[in-house]
């Protein structure tokens, strides 16, 4: 009997000691993780701000296939929310504040535990990648929460690995999404033509992007200085393409309403394209896929016995990458004039 009382006494001492240890634990916690995502800040933000995307990269959902996720009617932006239910209880998450492409503030409620504050920070780097920082914090923690946290090894152990895995999956999803592209040979169509201002230069596959950016910057500067209104999206006329060495001679152009007189010493000139019949091919995706689109277009010409006319082929960039940060949303139309 004495031995039994002694054992009970030791257990009681252990329980009291554990209770004291739990009681003196901090009344707040914070767990944060940062990962460099191989995507622009706008692309990362656009995914995270919409809860309908979370299941695809959530480490918790990956670890628990039986988790039930319920999306609210509004899942995006301030007020957007979703709910999940697993063996430990029901949780909800809601967006409470945002700064477009920079930060997201959220509130999480899980079971009967105190609410937690969550923040996302997106800092874009010079190379186009983004440092995404994901933080969860809580305060005014009750004894029950501190006991749960202590018995489970602490919030850092419980949450940190999930944040790391989720950010890893998010990065992979963003990279795969940006790499998507689609090529469609639309068939023969009529292109209306019209006046345009342009600059002609040479380039190759290695420097064409930088040269195009410089060319269009100078053309826009010329138009702004001379108060010439835009009348369409930029396009490039390919005066000569050498498939053997990749060298090209191109005219980068912007449509205008009327013919303009340019100074004799100006590098920016005014041209006119007549209405022409052409084979149209559309690329939706990164400009790096344009060679594949041109290959598809030329293959269609050969397969269908179509012959190119003397009018030079051209491509039109129908939307502005500044408005569409995800390259998979960029749309380019290729026109190859035919006889």
C-alpha cells in the first residue's frame, strides 16, 4: 500500500510539475519561413490570394487525403475564405487585408484555439524571382493551447516543416504554370493593314529580346515627343530570316492612325501595310516558344501547298506583359502573307 501511495504521489508531483511548466510557457508564438520562388511577385501573389489554389500546394492536404475542404462563395481578395475539416477539428481562413503583389494579411481560426494572424510578404528580386515570407503568430494563449503545443513538441516543430513543404510545392506549381503554352494554326485570314512607325535593325536569337525592348522604347519616345497616338499593339516585321545562323533583319513597329512626316535624319520612319491575305497562327505563352509557333505555321504552309507572297511575315503582340505577369497568358499572332 505504501508503494502505491508513493507512486501516486510521484505521478501527482509530475502532473503538477508539467502544469507549472506549461503555465510558464510564453503567451505568444511565431513561426516564419522564407523561400525564393522562381516566379515574379505578381504571379506568386495571384496564386496565394485565391484560396481555390491552396489545396494543390498545401502540405497539410498532401499529408491528409481525407481532409475535407469547403470553398466559400468568395475565395479571392479581402473577405475571401475557405474551411477545412480533419481529424483534429474544423478550421477557417480569411483574407483581411492586401497590398497587390506585395503582401497578404489573413486570420485563421482552428477548433477552439485562439485566432492566429498570418502574413505573406512578396519581395521581387532583380532576376525576376521572388522572396516569399510566410508567417503565423498568436498571442494571449490559454493554458489549453499551451498544453497542446507543448505536448506536440512546440509550434515551430508542428508548423515549420509544413510551411517549408508547402512553399516548395508552390514554387513547382508556379514554374509549371508559367511554362504552359498553346499553338493554334487559325487558317487563312485578311489583315487590314494601315500606317505604322518603325525602326529597322538586325538581331539574333541571343540578343533579340534586348534589342526589341530598346527599339520599342525609342519608338514610344518618338511618338510621345511628337504626340502621335497609338492605334494598336506593337508588331515586328521580319524582313529577312536566316535559319542557318539565326540572324534576322527586323522592323519593330507600332500602328498609328494617319501618315506622319518624320525628319530626314530620324531613325524612326513611317510605313504602310496594305490589306493582305495571310495564314494566321496564334501562340498563347512565353515568347520563348515563338520558334515552335513559326515552325508550326511553316509546316502548315508546306503541307497545304501554300506559297508565301512578297509581303514580309510579321507577328503582333496582342497583350502587354506589364498587364499579364504570367508568361502563359501572353498572346502573339503570327501572320504569313500568301499568294
